[in-house]
C-alpha cells in the first residue's frame, strides 16, 4: 500500500510506476495496492503484483531515481529475469521433476539477441523443424508475488552440467508420473473425400499439462493400442496428436492421405502452435521414421 508519502511524492511515485507499466501496455491502473501484469513464458498469464516492493525500493533512493527503479523492477517481473536466475541457481535434481516440454516448429527466441545467449530458452531440434524447449512453473519468489511459468534458459542447463538426453529423460519421467491421456477416435476423410480412415487422437487446450503433443515422448506406453509397424504418427500442433493404425481395407497411401489432410487442417487452424509439418511411420524395426514425400 502506498503510505508515508506526501501528496507530491505520491504523485511522483504513481507517475514512475505508471510509466514503467506503459512499456507493457499495463498503465492507467489503480495502484493503491498493486497492479495486473501479463507475465510468463511460454504461457502468458495475467497476474497481480504487489506495490510494496516498489514503494520500498523507491524509499531507499532519491526521488530522481524512482523512474529507473520502477522500470527495472517491472522489467524484471515482466521478462522473467528473477525466474531464470532462480532456475539457474537450483540443483538439477531439485527441478528435474518439474520440467515441462514445449514443442515448436521453430527455435523459441523471445529475446532479440542470439539464440545461444545465456538467457534465451534452451532448445534442441528433435526432427527437421521440430524443436524442444522446457519450462517450469517457478514458485513465488517473494511475499505476495505470483508463481510464473518460465522457459529453462541456456545458462541454467550450462550450470546444471547435463546433456540433452538427461533433459529428455527427465521429461519422460515426469510424463510417466502423470495420469495417462484419454484418447478419442473418429472416422475422417482425405482431401478429395475418396478415402476414409479411423484416426485416434488427442486434442486439448495448449495450456493443458502436459501439452498433448508431448505424449510422443512416451507414446509407446500411453497409446490406445500397441504401436505396430505401419502406424502413422503426427503432431501438427501442440494441442494434438493423430494416430493411424494399419487397416487391411486401406493402403498405406490412403491412410496417409487422411492423416495429412486432418494434420494440414490443424496446421492451419493452430497457426501459432505448430509443431511438425510431416508425419512419422513405425517401421518394421520398431523405430519411427520420417515419411518422405
């Protein structure tokens, strides 16, 4: 709460906070007790922040520095600086169970600097144009401060001294600790309407924990039926996975045409959530192979 200010100081303080919030489109609020700010990566959430930390910080410096102090605090909150620093300071074993996967058709790059910069999200390319990053729901880092989701930065992975395989293993372990997904099935047609095939699918909101596309990491354990040679797998968006099992009444190309059509529709519908443009096939060796055009 804004107390122990003269009227002139209160107006000056209010102006300093409002200008700091203006940079994030959050100005014009009643600042008596706090304010709302859009925070988080990759999932952005509107959260309430207390005013007291800014009051205390401004009280510790001359009034001429209030604008800079408020700008720096709001910037750190809005950009997740404290969350990334917290992740970097934690031992890997303490956060491994909280790592959540985030898949995208491009490398995540929320900041303008080089993607290998210490503060950029760690990422690895799993398939051509299919990238994995990780994020954590970071706990409150101060009194009345909200929990905030934040990408695991490059500097945290460097500090942990772990490999990409270690991180993927941690993702798999967490997925195995969660309830198995509930699959649905339906009959879908190809683009021309000449063939129909049964598809099994997961389709849920992108805020779901985990994102549906992440179940690919343990798909052989949670699929509605065993993955056999000839099964077609695709995750066109974070919200969805599609499976097509071999059907004696359909050729592979007929089934693939149906999967491609439904996948293309989702690729267009979920434009901001794209994961992979192509499909995979379970081979006779039990491994997944990219289906070449």
